[in-house]
């Protein structure tokens, strides 16, 4: 197994995502600075909201501290809104993983098959449970 560092020589990547227009995405560390020029379309560390209810006190507190919109899903979960659409938190992780797969394939010069790619993300244990 080979661990490929990021462009900044890191072996972990934050779960950040920024929609620069309707088609271009920045992921990981490069997405974080977009919070200044593009706050509603820059999603930072959304993993905490996986499985959280919109009406939960912690979710309501987080809503006041993040630059993006947290919205109530049809099932009552906390989802995020960016780029004119609503996404469940796992979808943001899928965006990040898809973009990272593209980066790895460009680096290796070959298609990466399912099961060959692992993403070591930063995780805040306080977000569990």
C-alpha cells in the first residue's frame, strides 16, 4: 500500500468542499480559504452532522457558527445547502472522495478500481454519538 500525501505533504485531508461555480469543486485544505470570498458555497467539516437531527440543540448551536446553511431534511435530519441544492452530509463526503480519486488517478496515470482507495480524514471524536 502506498500513502500519497497531499500537495502540502499531509497524509490527512479535511472534509472541506467549495463549489466555485456550478461545475468546479475544491476539496480538502484548498477549499478552506474559499470561506472568505464564497461563504455560502464552502462547506467545512460537515461530518459532525451525520445522523444529527435538525432540531437538536447542538445542531442549532452549530448553525450560528458556520458560514453555510444547515437545513431541515424531509426526515428531520440536518442537511447542508450550497450551490442552490440540499445535500445530506454523506453526500459531501462522496464529493470529496470522488475528487480525491480523480487526483490519485492523475498522479498514478491509471484508473483506480473500487477498493484501492482509502481516505484518511480528520475526525473529531466529540462528533460521535
